[in-house]
C-alpha cells in the first residue's frame, strides 16, 4: 500500500475509472449481443436500432479512451457488414 497521499489518491482514481470503463464495455457487449440475436431472428428493424445504439456507444468509448480506435472500427465494420447482409 502506498504511503504518499497523492499515490493513495491515484489508486482510488484508478479504481473508480476501472469500474466506469468496465461498465461501459459491458454495456457495449450487451448491445452487440442483442444486435446479433436480432440478426439471427432476421428482424431488420430491431437490428438497425441496435446497430445505431452500438455505433454510438463504441464511438463514445473510443473518445473516452476506453477502447482502441482500431477495435472500434473493426467492430463497427463487422456489425455493418452483418446488417447489410440481412438487408440484401
């Protein structure tokens, strides 16, 4: 355990940020899971709604440095491709 006051504060801040980031990532994974379920059910309207929500959350995570920009781009591309195949 740290002895210096600023070190103790940094530990607390890191814990708080870790919890926040875990919550954001978990929310994104849940949205993606629901999107994939909608794709399996061949429900284009529901899938489009979840895609829009997932895209927004992924971009927010990228802006907050929760997820890497390349991972966000790769994930968005994968979801868009699945949605386009459903609509085709």
